[in-house]
C-alpha cells in the first residue's frame, strides 16, 4: 500500500509537472493538437502504471510491446533471455500487428532498464519503426542502478527523432521481491 501511495505521490509531484514543463517548452504536441501515443514495455507492472496514467492524462493511445515468442516466466531465465536478445543485436519479433505510428507526433517511450540498457524488445520496436521528426519522451523505470546507456541506445536507433530529457523513476525489482519471498518461505514454510 505504501509503495502504491508513494508511486502515486511521485507521479503527481514529479511526473506531471515535468511533462507539462516539457510540453510547454517544446510545444510539438500541446500547441498543434498533434496526437500522442504511449509505447510501453512492462514485465512486472511498474512501467505499466506510468503508461496507463499518461494515456489517461493525455487521452493518448496505448501500444504495449511484447515479443512474439513469450519471454521466460522465471526471473533468472528472463535475465539470460534479455542479454541473449541484446547480444544477438535485438531484432526480436514483436507480438501482434502494431498500429501505424506515422500519424503521431509525440511518442512517450516507456520502458524498464534491462542489463543497464534499453530492453531488446523496445530496441526492436525502434529498429522496425521510423520515428524521424517525432518528439520522443523517455519514461524509464529501473531497479536502483540507474538508466545506464538506455537513452543513448534509443537515440542511436531513432537518430532523426527529437528526444526530451527522460523521466526516470526507481521502482521495485522483481529480483528483490523474489528474494524477500524466498527468505520468508525459508523461515516460515
Ligand atoms: C531482465 C531484467 C533486467 C534488469 N536489469 C536491471 C538493471 O540493469 N538495472 C536496474 O536498475 N534494474 C534492472 N531491472 C529491474 C527493472 O528495470 C525494474 O524493476 C523496472 O521497474 C521493471 O519495470 P516493469 O515492472 O515495468 O517491468 C531488470 C529487470 C529485468 C526483468
């Protein structure tokens, strides 16, 4: 509960004013009435909270990124999968037919940090879509180790997009949640 309240408070206190200031300073979407889209990746839900709030706040369409072939449910296997995808140069086939993003001027690019970098799934989206001329607002969650190379990687994959400063939020780590659960199980069951 405390975690949820903290996230909500952080969102109200930090995220909304930041985005409002960014849009006022860089009026692509706000003043032209151009459409925004929220493109998000979320495995354990942290980034989904932000993506949903942004969608409601800006009445923006939501696009969820998923790999065509499901990622491992087990966390440790997931870490291996994520680095294997990055090492193979991304190009992960994505699930579903993603909508055409040509008509959107502003893209909220919402993603967690995986292995100190942009997740391979998000990188694969950028590899397969042209964001030239669009404003990209990175919305990034991480588990305590910062955003690493994520913005630089995203910029290298969308070289003709205009990136704003990222919004960055530290969230809980699936790994820590599982460690806490396992410690409790070890003591109690
Ligand atoms: C495969 C994997 C790799 C991760 N690597 C990092 C990392 O390098 N640094 C970090 O701070 N957090 C890392 N995390 C934690 C996530 O970035 C963090 O928990 C994030 O908020 C998860 O977002 P989500 O709940 O939307 O999936 C990793 C999580 C996963 C699943």
